[in-house]
C-alpha cells in the first residue's frame, strides 16, 4: 500500500486475500497428499495471513488504531508458524507439531512490544518491524530446508531467499520513511508491493508442488527398484528346490529346451538304496540326507557350474567348459565325503550313489543328458550285480 496515502488500496487488498486463500489451498493439498508437516504448517500460516490482511485493511481504511492489535496478532502468528515449519523441515513427521505451541507461547510478549513500537512511532515503524521479521523468517526457512537435488526444491529455496531479501528491503525503506518523516516519490512503488509479493509467493507455491512431484517420482523409482528386487527374489525362490537349495527340475527343463549346443560335461547322480533308508530311518532322515547332498554339491562346484535336483534322489551337474577327465574326480570326491555322513541320533550312515557322465561335444544338452543317464543306470546295474555276486 502507498505509505503516503491514508486510503487503502482495495485492488491490492483483494489480491492479497485471494493470494492467501489460493496459497493456503495449494499447501493444504500438498499436506493431504504427502502428510508432510512442513506443507501443513505453511497451509495454516496462510489462513492466519488471510485474517491479518482483513484486519490490516480495516485499520488503514478506518485509520483506527484499535485494529492494530488483532492485525499484529495474526501477522506475527503467520511468522511464528513459518518458524515452526523451518524447524520441522520437509521430511518431518507428525511429532514436529509440538514445536508450534512452544513458539506460540512467546507470541503475546512479542506482539505487545511490536504494538507499542508501532503505536509510538506511527505505522511505518510497525511495517518496518513486520517486514524485518518476515524477511528473517523466510531466510530461516531457506537456511533450514534441506538441499534436495530436484529443480523444484532448488526453485523453492531460491524463492524463499528472494522473498527474504524483498522483505528486508521493505524494512529498510520503511525505516527510512520513519527517519525522514515523509514519503518521497520514489517510495510510491510500495503501492504495488502486494502485486510482486503475490508473484513471488505464486512461484513459491508452484515450486512446492514441483518439489512434491519430484519426491513422488523418486519414491516411485525407489518402489520400482524394490519391486524388481522382490521379483528377482521370488523368481530365484521359484527356481530353487526348497529342500536342497539346488535348481529344480523346471529350471533344468528350461535349460534343455534352450541349450542347443552344450560345451562341457553332464553328470547324473542317483543315490543307492534311498528307499530302504527312508523305510528304515524315516523320511526326516531322508530329507536330511538330501539336504546334505545339495549343500555338498553346491560347495563342490565352481560358480559357473550348475547343480539340479532332477527327481526325488537324482541329481544333475552341468560342468560348463570342462573336459571329461575333470568331472570324474569331482564326483568321486563328493561320494567319498558322503561315506562319512553322520545322522543325528544314528551315528555314521555311509551314503553311496551311482553316477554317469557324458561330454557335450557340441551336441544338445538333451542328448548329453540322455547319454549320462544311460551310463549312470549301467553303472548302477553293474554295482548291484557285483554286490549280489559278492554276497553269494
């Protein structure tokens, strides 16, 4: 408003009122969407600014000092709420509302001092103190708000800085008017203070919406990353046999269907007399044996090799890019370690298995697997025949 005129600027008043209502709605929307206390406090602050503008208009229109007290109360309550917002920060939770009552407790003393100062030094002195406090409040929010990387956050903080500088400038001009006791021609631009004040606050509000949008985009990106991780974990769990921890039969079937030229060695292993072990010691012992074999196979192969549980007690190992002479000693080593297997409550329970191996030689994995399976069953039949001959 024009400091040289006792008449209130009605257009500026309505711009200030509509702006306060609009900005309050914007920040309230952001609070409802994000539940961030910082936005909620800004929304409450604009409601107080709306009330302050009404009393300020009544004070200047009537030239009655009785309106200064309520105007002062709501204007500086606006400042205190913004101080609380700066204390809460952008990522604050609901508990940070506790800072508001502690700050409001100092409001009566602060308002009384400002009222006495304005009453004794005329309206320009009050406007100087008001502008100085608001400038300090905007600078405080600029300093305390965390530095986000997004464009919206940077524009929001820059708007706070510009608003702080503008209010400090207003304070300096009003102090000059108090000192000179008159309003020079160059001070008439303060008549339009509300217009560019509205523009700066509009930029601030849109920057807040951009900042919230950026936070949502970041959150969606984080959720997408978490979802991808969960999908990989679920896919891995679906690919693994629950008991042994090895790849299951469906994964082996997929390898067979997609591997048209296998370079390496396929080994098929089948436990001997596993049904008798289950019948004699129970299925829990059988599960423990299978679990132990799975761990043993997994720890005995290279990271590029693969081990599968093909059936109930049958396993398949793919030795990628390996010559045939290396597969035999590895399987024999695993079998030798199983001879010292101990079962809880039963002691040593030697485990043996029959196995067969086949080289890929550029063939499909299915062909190499079929040959290894035939070799394994030949080995098993020969072992059973030899065992019967030895017992006769």
